[in-house]
C-alpha cells in the first residue's frame, strides 16, 4: 500500500517510530533494584574495542550522537582502551530521579586503573540517557549521586559528558543542572 511519492510509507514509519517512544511501548522498566553492571560492562567493552555495533543500541539517540561525535564515529575512547578489560565492578550509589534511576559504579580495569561511572536509565525511552566517567584513585571516597561526577583530585569528568545540562522546565533546577534529561 505504498504510493509512488512515499507518503503512505512515511506516515506509517512516523506512526511506528512515535509508538516506539511512548511510555506504553517501552520495553524496559528500570528501578533502583536494577543491576546496571551487565549493561555498563557491555558499553565499556564497546568503548574499549570500537564495537560491536549492536552494543550501542541501548543508548538514547542524543547520547549516541554525542559519543559518535566525540569518537569520530568509531565508538571507542583512548582512555578506556588503554585501561584494558574490566576486572571488577561495584555499585556504589543509586538514586531514583524523575525519568529513572542513576547509578554510580566503581570499575577496576586490567591495568589497575580505577574509574567511577555514572549511568542513568530512562523509563520513558528504555535507554541509557546519561553516561559519564571520571578517573578515581584507591584513596578517593566512593562516588555518590549527591556529589555528582568529579574526578579523583576534584577534576572535571572526562569522556562522555551529559547530553543536556540546561535547566529543564518543570524540573528541580539543581537536579537538572547536574543530571539533565534524567530530571524531566
């Protein structure tokens, strides 16, 4: 039932895409009981080895575009590649935000490098919508949601920044400034 001008096809695709993003159609509900480690492990491995491509499908569109731009379309980060494979992961903190939970996870790599990850899951999209990492040291305290992403020596996060940090209408301004779209 596709017309030559593609109008019917376009309308059907638009309706299908719209339905994929409605709360009723989401495939995953996340809570503070969700274990973020399997998803984060897959993403870290993808950022370390530049793939496989399906590993990035859990990322929200804006976050995916940010990563694409930062990595020149390759999908991997030099810092993570140099750190080596993951040898240990420990969930340090979790908080339920309006859009879904955000977790802090301390990761130890094969090289001994410690990294604190902040990963936010959206119940609106069923995707990872927030992701950033900062270098840590054995002497640094465990990361908390309250403190947000700061590095081992109080440095700013490196790697994947928030995709939106503007104050979101109707959201708590402190939350929105720190966690962006997770506070909608």
